[in-house]
């Protein structure tokens, strides 16, 4: 089902609650947040609502209680103002009298951002939309609003108050980012990617996420998957599962990160689906410069930091025949000098393909920026991490389901809601 979007509603003179994800890096020493593509992209949705003469009330978060990056959103308001080219007023309140009075006094086109929604404990509780609709956040804000817009795809996998609660009580639509992200990921289940070869490139330092995707891909044997190219930590774990000894440095690192508990699941995948899975032929390590060795020459004398050049060449031959490519995570420690070859090489290869290419994961985004690769050369580059993984693992996203339910509910009441819908 397609989602209702901003195009489906009338916003002039309406008070709009818009949930975005402005979560970004935080420098503990300077106590400053860093600008991020999320802020720039969400500013476009917020700006559009303002231009449509809505009274725009922004809901967002930064960090989580107890984490070093948990902070107020005053700096986010300053950055949004810069990107929008219009003042975004910060209100150091969420559901109190100060916030309510400020919302009531808003003029058409005005933009305010309330404080970090995670200051309210119930925001991060995993509850249903109906349960959250009866909580403090929703019951205090929805009477002041006419419409809810959810543009925060990157938290769509969270069944939180601000992502699923308002859809129960307000006409609700997806923002521009939400629509783009969902449409791009949905193509993986559509005719666009039904014709093989379909290739997944899975890497990074979250092997459990990669394994979830792999297990889903082969779950019922009906999907048009031809090849999974493994790299990064998951690639190294597949090497271990095949009996390779990686070396003491890598082993101790994996032990400390508790990656080794995944080995039995990986062995099971290899037992049944090894012909679909490619693992590295060579790797790179080195404390004093890069050294490439064949996997036949393992164990390595230092911590493994990248795939080798022979693996890059092997993966290139597979990728250039692909009809559809999904890439998540980086092949190596691309931030370290000498170990950027795998990440830079594969991203440049994928960028030049004549195929549908979907890229996701925070590190992958940062790598694209670092190597000055034109993002427009990819079909779509996701801003999400957890939601991207959840969707590719075949799991439902609570925020998406909430928007679908809202569409059904309010579509049946279209006549009564004619003051909203076009």
C-alpha cells in the first residue's frame, strides 16, 4: 500500500505536528552537535510545510537518557534555521504550559521545535499505537493540532509514542523522506528487483544485522537472490566458519565484541546456501602499513582491517552483471590510511553500475562523502540505519504500519475530514 503524503492534505492555517529525526553526532568536549545530512533533508519537509502556510511544530530527539549525546534541541533549531533560511524557534518544553501556549499563539508559516521528546520517559517505551495514544505526549499535544506528519523513517522501526501514537487520533501522512525511503526499500519486493541477478553487499561492524538479512533472504527459497558478497566483520566470520584461523588480534577483538556467538548460525547458513554466498579470497592487515595476504596464508599477524585486492576484483566481476544491488556497511576500516581500498573500490564500482542500487547504513553514507562519490550515481542512498536493516530483514516497521492504518481509517472518513483532504 502506498502511503498518504503531504500531497494529499491541505495545510493552510492548520497546526501540524511533524516528527523528524535530527539525531546527530555530539562532541563531548565542545558540547556541540555536528551538522548532518538528516538536518538538511528534514529541513526541506519542514520548509515545504511552512510555505504551505501551516503552523509547524517539530518533534525530534537527540540521544537517549543516560547517553553522552543526550541533550536539548536548541542547537538543532539554529542549524534548521540556517538550512531553511527562516527562524526556527526553540521551546524548552514539550507538553507543559509553555509549549501549549506557544503552539496556540503560532501564526501561519511559523516554525517551532519542542525540546527532546525523549525527556519524556514513555516516548521510548515499546507500546502499541492505541496504548501510546493514551499517554502524556499524545493526549497533551493532539488537541492543539490538526495533522500529524511522520518524516522520521530512521526511527520507523521503533514503536514509540511520537512514531505510532498520533496516527490514532489525527489525520496522518508521511513526509518527503519517509515516502522516498519506503518507496526505495519497497522496490526490493517489487518487479524492479524480481529479475536476477540480485546482489547484496554486506559488511561493516554489525554482523548480527548482516546475518539477519541473509537468513531472511534464504528463508523460503522463493526470492530471486543470486549472490551475497560478504566483507567486513561478517565476511571474516564466514571465513572462521569455514575453518580459517584469522589470527590472535582479530580473534580477541571478536571475542571482546561477542561476535563469536554468531558462528553456529553462520555455519548453518553455509551448510544450506554456500553456493549463493561469496567470502573474501584475501584480506589486509598491518600495524605499520597495509599488508595483503591470501586467506590460504592465514592466520594474519595483526588485526584484519580490509578485504584484499583479489576480492575486490572478484566482487567486481559479480557486480557488473547485477540487475539490482543492495549495499550495507563497509568492507574495512576505511577511516584508516591504507585500508580504504575495499570500501572505496566497491562503492565506486557500484556507483558506475547500470542497475538499481540501494545503499544504506551510516558508515556507508560517511564513506561516500569521504571519497567524494556523487550520490546521484546511486539509485537511492538511505539516511537510516536500524530501520533500513529491519525492513531488509523482512520485519514490519511499526511507524509504517501506523501510517497505513491511519490511511485506511481516515480514507473511510474522507467526507467528514473534507476540511483536510484535497
